């Protein structure tokens, strides 16, 4: 995973995952796996990309479990690996990509790139109408 994914997963997403009524699902859709080092919270985005190795679904799941351990369990977040058929349909061109989905199941916003914790909270409020 890239350092922007790592930073967002380590610092920004946990900041919103504690909000009542909000679920954070991290779905790995990119078969070039590797565990990023997120670096310190400040200054942001000073970590390192993971070593990109193409993996099949089973290998991606193993990497995801190691990622969860390395990131301290990633509190309040659900981790998934998309099946190969889903990955073939989605074909992300940039990562990280965040889909903000409201209670009705409607995508209200799509963001691309790493997020700071305050940006994630602001996006959560504007996209979902939820306040921490």
C-alpha cells in the first residue's frame, strides 16, 4: 500500500471511525500489495510506500491481516479484500479512493488521495451530515 493509504488508515480514518453511526470499511482492490509505513502524524505523509508485489486474493488477505497487526488493530474499522471479479470491475486508477456512502446507501462524495484527520472529519460532516 502507498504511504498516503498508510497515513490515511493510521491517522485519518480512525478519527472518524469512533463517531456513532459511522462505519469505516477498508477494501483492498489493488493487487499490488505491500505494507506502507505511515510515518509520524506530523508532518503528514512522511512515511514509505510498501514494496509492491502482485498478489492473488488469498495472498492479499494474508497481507491485510498483517497490515491490521502492524497498524495496531485499526480500531473501529472493518478490513476486506475485494474478490477478483470485483477488482476486475472497479479497476482503480488512483489510490487511496474514499467513497462516502450515506445511510440510504447513496454515494454522496468520492475523494482521491491521502487525508489529514481534520480533513476526514470535515468530509464526513459534509458528505454524510454526521457530526463527531
